[in-house]
């Protein structure tokens, strides 16, 4: 039996629309395929959900309940695991990069299996990146409505004037010289290149950007490329109100 569909999102029987996510996204979140690979596999008829071959990547499913097969093999979500990873500079936050650049999953190797990145850090940014097998937790942390704190150590060219600093909310000057200024920046949502754009707008190029804290989780002394496992009990402390999967 085959589920075909146009561009409108559909849902499989018994799937509440409010609870479902597009099948391509579900496959990506479960760590099975990248989003682009998922779309290709679905269109090729290689994916079935609860015994139904699905060719529409926008069909809504509930990953926690659905029985998903790719090429006839069942794919289930990984056991609960969350890690703090020190993302090195020059590494992209994606599962597979079409340009062939090294990814965080290349660095992690087998340790990254079943995990998804919680948000992204751009190519030139280093520091704390959270990865988890708990997709509800990942969605909760990245949802702007929850205002999760993100703290960065930032270095910019030139000395920032007091008037400029006063106009930048969440920015604290640590030290400055004529050559460069060192600052701490706290944001409450993760917009793309937000810190770099903030300083570009006042004429100070960011030369180094490192995330040092997410919620109450800190990078501490992890070296680039290293990680540490987070206990389930740490999540409610780090992210009050966040959902935590039981298994």
C-alpha cells in the first residue's frame, strides 16, 4: 500500500496534526538520515510508516509512536543520551555536508550515533554544543518562547566606546585595548549569526566567538573535540520546565 500526496501536508491515520512532524524531519531527528537524504529516500519509496510506504516527505508522523522502516529495516530511536560537546572552529553543525566539509558528527564518530544537535554554531564559532537523542528536549530548548540563555565569549577588533556598549543589551566588557576588545554576550534566542551582526552594525568585526554556556550548562575545561555526558537529572536544573524523555 502506498501513501502518495501533493505539496499539502497530510497525516497518517491516528496521527494528531498538532503532535506530528514531517516524515523527513522525523528521520533526521532520529539520526537515521539527513533531511536531504530523507526526502530522496521517501520519494524513492524506500520508507514505510506503520506498514504504509510513504512517498510524501511532508506527511506528519509521531516519531515516538511510529514504526519506521527504511529499505525494509526498522529504525527506532536511540536510548536517552545527552552530551555537552566542545565544537571546534572550522567544523559545521550538520550530519552531512554537501560541500564535503568536516562535521561535528565526523568529529564524534560512533559517539554521535542517534544524537541530534540542539541548534547550531556556525563554521567559525567554537564552544558548547548540546547534542541529544531526546528530540522533544531539543525542540524545547531551541523554541524562542522559552528564552533559554546562551552566553558567548567574544573578541572584536578595536576598542568599543562606552556609548556603544551601553546600546548593546546583554553585553559586558571584560577588557579592551586599542587593538581589540574582549566581551561577554548573553542572548535569549539563537538567531543565525546574531552576535556577528550585532558588532558589525557598530563597526567592530568579530575575530573570535565561543559559546561558553547554555542554560546553566557550562563548557568548563573541555578541549575542542571533547565531550561529556549529561545526567538526566541535570536537565531540569539547566533548563527549568523542559520535558525529559523517560527512556
